[in-house]
C-alpha cells in the first residue's frame, strides 16, 4: 500500500510517518498542498491513500481534495479535521 501524508507541520507529519510505518506500506510525506499535488501528478508511483491536514496555508485540505479529483486521482482520501 502506498500512502501520501500531507501536513504543513513537520512534527505532525513525522508523527504520522511513525504511526503508519510498516513493512507492508510505503509512506511518502509532503509538507504542503502544492507539494502533494505535484507528487500525485508527477510521481511515477501511484498512491492508494492520501491523508490530508484540513488546515494548511495557501491551499486548504478541501481545496486539495478538489484538485486531486480534478486530476482524476482514484485513490482514497482522508481529511483530518481541524482541532
């Protein structure tokens, strides 16, 4: 399973990486919505799941979902609610 985790907070992104680390999973981190969109559209490896922080600067998690669907991303998307 290939997972892309997107969070603008370095500590949270690495906590996700720690929590999701498993030999059966390939985890990629992105620290902005723009970086995540670039990884999905230009990455040779497809992602099964994208985990997105809802509140990020410049582009919200909801806007990222819209853009992912706009480039025909067919995987699952999980948006973490704001705290």
